C-alpha cells in the first residue's frame, strides 16, 4: 500500500492538534475515521508515527522526522496551486491573521477592510486572542506579535513602534484627587492584566512603573480600556485606541511614556508564496499607516 497525500494531510492535522478529535474538527471528519486514516498511513510507511496515550497523540521519533517534510510538501502544494492560477492584480482565497486583542480591536478592522475592498475575492479572518498564536499548529497563516519570537522556523519582520500612556476618564479625574506625580497613583485604583495571565513580558506595563496592586484586572486590554472609560480607575492604554474613547485623557505624560513594537511573524516556508508575500506587505503597510493616523489624533 503506497502512502497517499490525503493521508499526509491527516497526519499534519493530528500532529498539530495532538488528538483525533482536534484533527477531526479541522478536517471535518469523524475522529474514528481520522484514527483509521492514521493507522493506514502508519501501515503504508511501516513505522509508528505517534505515541498514543490518554493525554493524546504525541509524535514518535519517526513522526517528528516526517513532520518537516510534510510541512514542506504542504507549502509546495500551496505554492503550486497559486502558480496555476496565474498572475493577477488582486489576491483571492482565504488568509487568517492572529493578533493580540489590542491590535485586533483597534487596528485590523480598518486595515483589513481596506485590503478586502481592493481584493474582493479574498477572504480575511482575524483571530483575536489574548495569548500567543501558535503558527506551528496552523492556527493562522501569520500573526501580529509584540515580542519577536526567537525560536522556530519563522520569518519575523518589525512593522512599527507604537506608544502607550496612563489614562483616566474625564469624570474620574474630576471626582478624584489630582494625579500630578507617580506617587499619587498609590491613592487611586488601577486597571491592568491578570498577573498570572500576562502572555508576553512586554505587556507587563504596571510593573515597569512600580504599581504593586491591580484592583480591576482582565486578560483583555480592550476590556481594561473600556473599564477605564466607565470612570472606574486608571489604566495604561495604547495611544491608537484613544480616538475610539474620547472620554479618556492621558495623564503623567512627562513621567510615563511607553514604547512597544508590532512584528509580523510567518512560516518560513511561506516566503515562496507570492500571495502571502503580497498580503504581508499590504498588512504591514496598513498597520503602520493606521497607527500613525490614530496616534496623530491624540
């Protein structure tokens, strides 16, 4: 029995999801069918590709070696399909972007709407998660991140810097004691991330300015900003989010001004895809332009 490309796709799904049920959801197959396909593939190759346990399916040594080649075959198939479609002035197909919720809420809607307008046959999906997107499991085709990853076979390019400041609502500032120096923050409620759910060290803003207690917390920065807009407390906000919340005012700008960066992260093998290269270029330019536009309004 010769191994089939369709079985390779099933192998990739199980390797990425580490379970038959997870792979079944991706492939739209019954888990039992996925299991039979894996058994057939292992029989064709005459080697076990997974170590099965109650915790799921872990790659065996042979499976780990095959994974690199399976991903290369997947990328070659994608590039071949694009090549057959011929040159075009517009992009088509589906592209999924992963992003932290700050970028996903305040930047990507405008940027992706513009790209969609220029490419009517392109389907764009935004995965907004307050955690690092796992590209190796193909949760997305590319991801916007705050920290540049240093491990894995990835393409990483800096998109742009962005700025953050302490903010509070006009109502809050009117009803509470003045905030004129950093020490004054001790008498005010602070909003921030749930400490043990900070998924990137670059997001530990309050630690950088010496705040020890967070009275109101969320793993979502957009939730934090909306709580501040309700007049409940003080928080750190992206400057590019402030045009959407006109009731918020920057405070202590001469004492606290933070700078972070966005990076675009892609699978290394995807650099052979003209379509993904064009999309990455359009996305990066769009984010740079939108950050600059929104920050100029604050």
